[in-house]
């Protein structure tokens, strides 16, 4: 299971410099494993995965977007100690119908494992012994 953000639009000015389009994306968070099987076939059921997913419109079947992006999470490591995780990447986002996980660089969503699930409660500051005073 995953947590899915609200859809958001990214404004892109086309080469003719008079037309702006607004492809939609969302962020998917897998707090206890899930997402895709990594290269090598090992499935991380105890790892937190974060993915950016392209949400094409019905009439957007042939459009693709080359994008670079940064996914950032801010949390806590210990009492009163903030920590940030950041992952930067780039890929070609395409509709799911044209997505390939075979190394062609075309995908409908793209992400990474960012931390172990056992560290998630502490990272979010919701552990039993957490004290913000």
C-alpha cells in the first residue's frame, strides 16, 4: 500500500515561447515497502520508497516529458535534531502504456528507497519516547 499526494501541475513553456502546457504529477510514498522490484530482483519490504508519477490526460497518449527532479524529506533523527534526505534524478516520463522498466529510460513513475521502515517513526517524530520540549 502507498500514500498518494494530490495531483499537481508543472508549467512548461513550449519552444514557440507562446504556449504553456501543464502536465500533472503526484508523489507516491511506500512506508513499508512496495513500489517496484529493484534491479537484481530483491524486494525491500522493510524500506521506505518515494516515487514521482506522471498522470497523463486522456488526450496525452503520445506526449513525453524529459525531467530532472529532486525529492526531499525533512524529519528528525533524535530529539530536537532535524535531518533531511534528498534524492535527485532525471528520466523520461511517458504514459503507462509506453512505460518500460528494461533500461530504455522511459517510465511512468520513478523513485528510490530513502530509508529503512524501522526508522520511519523516529524520522517523523512520532516515536513513543519523542519529546519536543
